[in-house]
């Protein structure tokens, strides 16, 4: 995990998510925490490190539902006795709408 990821403000968030790999395989997931730099996810299987992927999830804000879609890279996928696997994705690209939604989530926390 990069030093930048460690110092970025993180907020616990719990939403159903989908992790889609470059080979088009999908993994259901749940978000654990979020920052502008990345997201930590609960996954049922271990995800290979350094893979590129898309992460998507929907959040409910005061003005309605918003979808977050990010392109990223898996930076860790560690076994967890309670969660299955804790998988971290560092964001490489976010659209402006997703940046705004994450900003709002972090401000409200």
C-alpha cells in the first residue's frame, strides 16, 4: 500500500459493490471503507495482486441515489477470519461525478 493511501482520510462505508476484472469476471463485494485514493472491500475469494479492475457501487445521498464507478488496481487481498478476504483497490481513474460523490461521503462522515 502506498504511503499516500495511508494518509488519505478514510471513512467507513457499507454498500454492496461489484468488482469487475479485465477478463470480465465479476466478484460481488461489500465496501468497508473509502477515500479519494481507494476503497477497501470484503470479497469471498482472494483477488490476485496488481490486477486492473473496475469497482462500482451505489450510494444514497440527500439528493438521491448516485453510482460510483472507478478504475483501479488491486493492492492487497488478505484473508480475514470474519470477512473472508479484505481486498484493497487503489483508484487510478474516477469520473467527475464519482469524485463529487466520494467528496460528499467524506464530508458527511
